[in-house]
C-alpha cells in the first residue's frame, strides 16, 4: 500500500495537496504549500507532502485526501516531528542513497539534549527539528539562505532564547532565571565580528560550543575542552596552571561565555579594572597571585615600550634614508615573541613569561644597535654637510668681497 | 681681430706687488669654486654607480642556494621587509609562501614531522598549498612563484610575487 | 694671454663673437631702490636648473608603474649612494622654486614691469608660472604614496567640475575614470617630457626677451629718467652676475641643509581601495584655491558652487595672462594704483587662504 502511494507520489501530475492548499484563504494552510513549491531540498529530491503527512494526493476530495486510512497524519507536533524526520534521517541505508556523508544520529543526539529531555518530559515549547530547519522550504545547511547557515544560527537560536516571554519559567541549575541576553552578548564578541566582518565561517556560533542537535551548555570542567578545540595552545597552557584546578568555568571565568571580547593587556591586573580583581587583591603583599600578575604584566608592558621605541627609531632612521629592511624583519620577530608571551600568560607562571620576554629583549637589543648605527650614519652625513657648507661659505664670502672689489673698481 | 688685453672684462690691470689682495681673493675664490664643485660632483658620481643590491626588491627576492635546501625542509628568507618561507617537498618540488601568519602576523615555520607549515603562536597549521588546515588563521598563506636561476651548486632560488 | 682669452680668440676666428662681446661689455643693470627684486628671476631659473639635474638623476632609478613606483623611491632613498640627498633636494627645490616663482610674479606685477614693451615677456612668464604648478602637481603623484594618491584624486576631481568639458578633462587627466597606474604613466610623461619641452621653449623666449630688452625699471624711476636724471648702471658682467651666483650658492646651501635636517617622508604605499584619509589636502601652493572651493556654498545662482569656483579661477588666470593689455595707465607709462591694489589684494588673499587652509580641520 505504501509502495503504491509512493509510486503515485512520484508522478508529479497527481499532487492535489499543493493545488488545493495554495488556493486556501487561510495563510496557515496556504503558506506551507507555497514554500514547499519553491526551494525545498526534499521536493528537489523527489519527496512530496505525503512522505511526512501521509494521505492521498491523487484525489481533490478533502475527506478522501485526508483519510487516516490512507495514513494521513496531519500536522506532526512535538515528539511526532522528531519521529517523522528520523524515519528517514536516522536510516543509514536510505541516507546513503541521497547524501552519503551526512550523519544519521541527529535524533539520538537530540534525545540527549536539553530540548530533547524537556520534550520527553512533556514540554511542548522547546525546539524540535522544524524549529531550526523549517518544515517546508527546507534548505541545505550550506545554502546561505538556510536558517542554520553559520551566519544565521545565532538569530535562529535567539528566536526563542532572546524572547523573554517564551523563556519565562525556565531556570538554570542553580535556580536563577535563564538569561535571554545571549544574542546581544554574542553580537559584541570577536567571534561574531570574525564571522560577519571577516567572513570567516569557521568562527564559532551557538552550535560550535553547545552542539547542534545535542545542544546543551558545556558543563563544569568541559569548558576548557570546548574552547580548546580551536584555541588549543591556550587550553594546553591553561591546563598546566593552578587555575585549571580552581576555576569552575575555565576560560569563561576571565573571558566570558557569549560576549567574548578582544583581550587586552589591561585585563592582567589585580587592581582597578583587571580581571584578577575578584579573587586577588593587588594591595595585599602576601597575595602571590597578585604578585604574579604584576610580574607578568610588567614584563609585557616593558617589552611593548621597548618595541615602540625601537619602531620609532627605525622609522625615523628609515625616513632619513638608511636601509632598514633587516631590522623591520627583526621587529616582526620581536612582535611575534610578544604574542607568544601573551599566550604564555595562561600558564600563570611569571618565570615562563619572563623567559619569552628575555628572548624578545635580545632581539630588540639588536634592533636598537642597528638603529644607533643608522643614527651614527646620519651624524656622518651631517659632518659631510658641514664640510660642504664650509666650502660654500668660503665661496660666498669670497664672492661678496669680490663684488665689493669690482664695484669699487667700476667707480 | 680683437685687441686682446683691453677687450676682455676680466683683463688684468696693474698689481705688480708680490702679494696683492686681488690675486689672493681670486685664488681664494678659485679654491672655493673647485671645492664646491667637487662637493657637488662627488655625490653625483656616487649616485650614478649602481648599488650592490641592483634593483628594487619589490617583486623578487633570492631565497638562498638551491643545493642547500634538502627535501622535506623549509627556510625563512627576506622578501622586502616581510618574511617568506621556501619549502622543498619530500618529492623535491620547490614552493614558496609568505611566512606571515594570517591570524596575528607571527612568522610560520616548517614542521618536518607533519610536512606542514605551523605557527607557534596559536597553533595555526597550513598545508603545503598554503591552505589553512586547523587553528585560528582565517585565510591561507599567499603563494609565490619559485624559479631557479643559474646552474650547478651555485644555482639560486628566486622567489617572485605571482 | 690666459687660457680663457686664447679660447675666446680661437672661437672668434671661427664664429664671429663680436655681438656677444659687445653685449657682455655693454649690458648694464639699473641701480635703484627696487633693484633687489631683479634677483628673483635668476633664482627661479637656478632652482629650475637644480630640478632638471636632480630630476635626471632620479630618472635613472625611478620606475613609473603603480607596482614599483613607491618601491623605487624607497630604493633610491635607502640603497642608492646619496639617493636621500638627490631626492630630498628635488622635493625641497620644487617647493622653493614655486615659492620664488610666485615672488617673482608678484614683484613684476606690483612693479608693473609687464607694461609696454614687455608684454610678451609677461605672457611667457605667466605661462611658465602655470607650467611650474603643473610640474608640482604631476610630480607630487610620482612617489605613489597615500598622501600623493589622494591629493591627486581630489585635485583631478576638481578638474571634473569645469562646466561642459569637465568630464572629458577628468578622463584625460586621469587616463581613465579613476586615479590608477594609467594616471601615473600619464603624469610621468607630463612631468619628464611634455612639460619640460614646453618649459624649455618658453624659458628660452623669456630669457631672450629679457636680455634684448634689458631690465625694466619702476614707473617712478622711469619718470625720473624722462625728466633727464641719469640712473646709474651696474655692469651685468661681472658685477651683477657675481651677485647672482652668490645668491645661487646661498640657495644651494639652504637646499642641502633642508635635505638633511627635514627629509621628505616616504609615507605609506598608495592603496586605491583604502578610504580617503580625513583632512586630505593638496600641497601648499594649491591650498588657497582648494580651501576657497571648499568654502563655496553648494549652489550659487542656480549653478553648482564648485563649477562657479572653477570658472572664477579660470577667469582670474585669463585676467593675469592679459593684464598688460588691460592696464591702460601702465601702458602709457603712468602710475596705475588700481592694479597695484588688485595685486596687493591678490597677494593677501593667497597668503591668508593658504594659512587658513593649512590650519582648517
């Protein structure tokens, strides 16, 4: 029976579902049919309304078309959505014939997610497959117009999570209200900037840290792993530090979770606006953490100052005409060391930072020497100029006297 | 025919003393003119001689000797005022890229164990096509054109912008 | 006979130098209170010669393409022996040349030296002044750095404001719709070939006229001559020439010192896709004109403000060319206070607006 229906569905002419629904006044009935007739990944691969909804597309008679005997299911809601989608999408054999590389465990992941668990407990407000992917007019994830294209994921999640009314009643594990500021925070972050301004689609959005179908907050102890999938070096360094044993929230303690801003050296301080402040006290002489912060920050600021000085020395000398491309290269090396020092800070061990800074200082020393040689060359030029000016002065004086002499002669 | 002595504006008139101010002044001026002429001619002459570096290294640079670069190794060289890296693959092919990491401008290096270009700052990795394999770099490395100039052991690797 | 005398005799036997010798012996320069202004013309000529020589030297290493221009200038300044000296002398002498050309122009204008019989000298001179400005504008682009690129963009954009011919003029100047490597090629051709050729011809004419007609005297002095007073003359050779050479040596010393202590910056290589830096301005000698155009309202009497401005400057330029024919009183050898006032006002306008333009945000 199913095979017969499928065979009938394959014939494009016999699709009364669309012809009837598109002419409906009620948009809730018409729109799905319209959308499905436009760009839809399922329709383009030969699927039709009945593959999800059942029923009989060959007859224009509503009662016959919507006959449960013909397996008409109506609009799937809640868990029924997941079952409907999973009927194909969890079938590895079937999916292989359409998209061999696509995963088939989404439903399993979903069951492990907060959304899935809530749904199983009877909460119909949570997201299901169609909440993010759409039901009709579904596009591939790689299609730029898809609601789950990387640049659109945040807005799609936010369609519920930023809606205070929708999120009313949900609480965090500690009893506080689930915040709705995530999208606004994320929009301030460097990750958002990387994706939207620099068109870097590999930049993280909601699903990269929370998971797609198994969406849930990473959980205590897991955060450094999550951030570390991209920021591997920092995670490694952090793992060596005392903080990795102390921090509940890992990287998030200092860098935030959604509003991850561009870090600055000003953060490394136990006084004022420094992020060490909540735990460390810069005024307490016995606070070894505060001392470490001062040490590391001092090293870095010292290098920055020396680098700036070297840069202006080289720039000034270059402008006066001395060849400095080797020194510009060395400046680059020193700047690389500065970046490495900032990475090393995540071990929170001043000795390691000092080591990197010491390397950089050696390089800057070399640059300074080259700069001084340039300055010496300029001094040499000035001596040459003084000599020439002396000769010119000689001529000028001589000419002035000669002019006077000739004038007298003329009279 | 001109009357030689008096027709000329600089004709000498009188001055038989062994030292007269006039000829001293003339001598002074002569010395002055010659030295200033030399002071002008010397820089011009030096300017005209081409400098050892030949021509502006805008688009090309020499990256070292071909014989010194072994298979599965890389070498940093200077391209203008930025670092470049030339690599000889395990098969012997020469490739060159900008060594400036597209993440935060650190200088990348060649890792022989993985045959990849690696940035020590934040673990960015590029393949030998300059494409990003993993890590934070947002873009690949700019590829350069490599040529060999000369023959035998003195053959040089010449890198130019594509 | 000295070597010099023997050489002259040898030449005289082959090409009759009697005219030249007569000229050298007889030419005189009038001596009066305003004679200091006489030196300005020679100074301008000297600086032009410095430009030609330093320009030829730079030519040997400069590359006029968008990909290489900046690097070649960097090469000259950092790698070529004394390249820094040649380049900086060229840049400084350019500015001094234009300043002196303006000073020469104003002194001639205010002293009414353009009156009969020197109308042609004036016309050739005014055209030379415009050519100097053309040299300055075309040369400024050649280092192909950020400042010069955008200043050229703005400057050629103003050319587009000329009514009717504006669009065409802009395309011809830029070698296209935008400032690109094509503009650079074009400006280079202008700067090293076209403008020098025209300038050489005009300078030759200008000098020939000056030498044939002798130095003009102020009207007051002329009136004294008419009343029978004898104005003393200084022989051109050697008295005046030596003074001229003295001034030239002082200028040379100044240029060398400026080149060493205030080197011209290399700047950043031009990036045509970068945004125009805030506060972009042309060089000082275009500043008054530029700032005036900026201050004009967007519409004047139904026409676009900028168009009216450009037309006004065009009219002023035409006025300047034809001044000898317009100043009736000077033509008749009479004092012409009206034109003196026009000249003083013009000078004040240029000075004031250059200063305002410099300090404006």
